[in-house]
C-alpha cells in the first residue's frame, strides 16, 4: 500500500483505517466503530484508539475517578503532569479538584474548602518532588501554602537506634568485621572507601540496612542508592544512582559526563551534609558513572579527595552480570567495570562468603552442594568443555525436548484465581537470557491464564512531518527497543506485569512487579506485588515515551502503558531479586558473563530450581579477568 503524508488530511486517516479495519464493505462500514458511524475518517481513527485525542488526559482522569481512590488519583495527576506534559494542567486541576481531595474532606471535616484544597495541593507537590518534577505553578496549578522540603527521606532516630540494637547481635563474624570497619570511619570523622564482595545470599542487604540505621540513629544523613530500580527498593530510602546523582543517561558514556547537580541546588546541600553513601549492585555500574559521581562530590563538597571525603560503601558481586555496553566486545565490557577505574585502588575490599539464604532454606547437605556449585559456576572453576558447557545436577534439569509447559507448571502450579496466586507472582519467576525467549514464554503463560483478554495498541508518531511520510504508523508499530513498551500489549485481570520506567522510586521503579486489578481504556489499576510497598494500589496511565536506542532508523514517540507481562523475565532484569521458586529456560543458552550464575543464585531454596536445557550441559560464560584482583 502506498504511503501517504499526514498533510494529505482525510486520505491519511482513510489509509490508517484500511490497515486496521477488517473487511470493510463501504466507507460507512470503514467509519463504523462499535456500531457508531463517525462523521469522518479521523473521528473513526480516534474512536479506534489509533490517534491521541486532544482531551486524552481529561478522559484518563475521568475514567480513574470511578475507582474512588483520591490519593491514587493525586498520584496519577502527578504522573500525567510530569510524563504527559498536558497543555493545560490548571484545567485538569479545576475539573477534578473535588475528586482529588475527597478523602481529605472526609478526614478533616473541621477544615474549610480552601484549607482542604491547600492540603491536596501540598500532597500533590510532595508527589511531584519525589518523582523529580517541578513546582505546581510551573505546571499551571496554584501554589500550595507550604512548599515541601526537597531532601533525603526523614527517619526517626529512636526507631533507627532500635533497629541497630536489635540487629547487631544477628550479624555473622564476617558481617561484624565489615560493620566495625565502616563505623570506625564514621565515629572518627574520617573518610573511607569500602567494597563489599558479597555473592548472592550472603546477607549483604541485611548488613547494609544496619549501616544505614546506625548513621540515621545519630541524626545524620545516609544515602542509599543502587544500580537498578529493583535493588534500590530493597534498601530503606533507596533510589537509583541515576536519580540521586542526576547521572546523564546515555547509551555511550564519556569520561567528561557531568552529574546535573547545580552548586546552589537542594541536592548539592544534601551532598554537603551526607555522612554515608551506600551503593548496591556496583558490579552492574559503568565506571564512567562512578567517576562522574566522584567529580560531582569533590566539586560540591570542595574537597579534592575521592568522593569528597564521604564514607562510601559499595557492594556487589563481579560473578554476576556486568555493565551493559551497546555493541560492546568482551574487552569493552571488562573495561566498563568499576574495578577498572583509577578510583578502585582506594577501596578496601571485604568479603562475605557464608550463604545465609540457602542455609536458612535447605538441609545442610543440599546447602553445601548447591553453594559449592554456585561458587564454581561463578568463578569459572567448574569443569567445562571447549564450548564452555558445564554439567548441572540431574535433579534440577528439565529436558528441552519436554514441553515448555513442564517448566511453567513447576513455577506456577495453577493459574486459577486463589488467595495463593498473587503470592506466586511476588516470589516466583521464569528466567531466560534473551528477550525473544522471554516474550514467547510470556505469550504461552498468557494463553494459559484464565480471564478475558484485552488488547492495547500504542499510538506511534514522529515529530517531523517529512519523516512521517517515509515512516507511516504501521512501520513505527513494528519498531522495538530494549526495555520499551511494545505496540500490541495483551493483558488480563490478575496477571503480573513489570514496570518499564522509573516513575516514583523507590515505590514505582523500572523492574517493579505489579498485578493488574482492573483495566480501563486509558488507566490500569494495579497493586504492587512485592517489596516494602506490597499491596499498595496505583493508577497507571498510558505515557508518551521516546526510545533511546541509537540503532533505530528514526526517533519516534510511543503512547502506551509502560508495562509488559512478567510471568517470565530476562536474567538481567532479575538481578537483585530473591525468589522462592525459579525456572530457567536455557533452550537457547547464555551468551555473556555471569548469566548462568545470576539465574541460579536467585533461589532461596536449592530444591526449588529447575533448568530447561538440551541434554545435561549448558553454556557458562565467565570472564576470569574481571574476577582477578589487581
């Protein structure tokens, strides 16, 4: 079919209908949607959801009002203001002000209408700040009477002291040695850089929580960051490193990258007072990001010493996945590691070796066998052939010749609605190394999952009208990028999905698993499946997103819900998570360092792991040079 420019008017919309309406017999049939004949092809396209309506955000809020969840509605408006950039934010506020403050009116009946409105505005401003947004007037809304403080999360010193006191006796000897080394720096007022080499399950997160509580119990500032959104949710007050330090997000890093922190900004004021910074999953971090943070802290704190003299604890496991380098070689991946940074020589290395996760979940014999297996796979010392293939224990293998359903049924014994089903999605997952495998498994699981299917098609567009002629909507629909919403999203109520964007860290971040409670035309009602915000309900709109993938033939915008099914996840997406039951599909084997080790070490219990492979051997890629100390 010939392409048509959007400037061709009705002809462009007729072509769009012909591509999306099955078997039309006339123009009237072409412009009929759900039994309604629309006056123009453009109107019919809008009714089919092929074009973004001018009143899209108003319709989104009007639909969400039916949920009768005012606080979630305020959160939804904050997301719309930041991500949707509506033309008239004040109109949205005025139209839905009563609905947005309904709960506040109920709980504060002694307050006037003006005071209730001000309370709602103050909450909305707090939400905007927590999401990295701007002030209310900058979105066209009235200013709140009291502007919330933009700073680190506040913690009760007494509560933090109780946490420290209760957990100190629970530390192992290894953990206690690290604790004493770090707290000595904090008490003496000296700087100190520490690297915690902590394989999966050795109690790293528990130790980091105690260190954070110690500092906060003294009324001092401690920042908790992580390389990924999921890892950040495991730490109290955790955020992604990119969010906290305003690290530029680029596919290709530069040694001249600068954190977007102004000298007079509130974030800079926090950096001047911070006593401890904890950075988890540092092994996934690109060295250029760490070096940018070093330059930022030296500059802001006016101290020309590593990280401006802050006590700095980073934790990770170089046996797991390394930083992603787009189109990178093995050498590129190795050189991107923080251990190759000139800063690394200043870090003192500590080791945790005792696998507490497996010890608490298995009998001692199973624990010892599986711990040794993980150690050998992670270090690359396990016996392997010329193709880097290793043997796995027969008891955890499911043959790749067996139906995929065997693996699915092991992880998810039943998809029928029950009290236990939601718990499955918080503590179980299937993992695979490739996105194509993940998508295929998710599609199979979706077919097995009960309930009515609803399809959501994205609205894709390019800003340049000349480019739009060469890249019509049906071509844009076929474009895909990593960690980017797909054009055709197929969902059912009750199924698990994973969030693809950092919307409100640490509550809603890239990798947060959600369960769908209700599906509207413009809003999904979901609840958080796992973590410290489990059971929190949210309203999620379609948001416009632009992929950062430089390999795409054109820059375009996609309006779609920022989620995808999560019965199955990539191994990369699973890093940082602890799961009760893990199924790993390696019918197509691993392709990079640490994938097999990362997948196998997600389990809390060695008996609850199954691996689907051809035969009894699978590829284990290890870069020994990453594990060698300089």
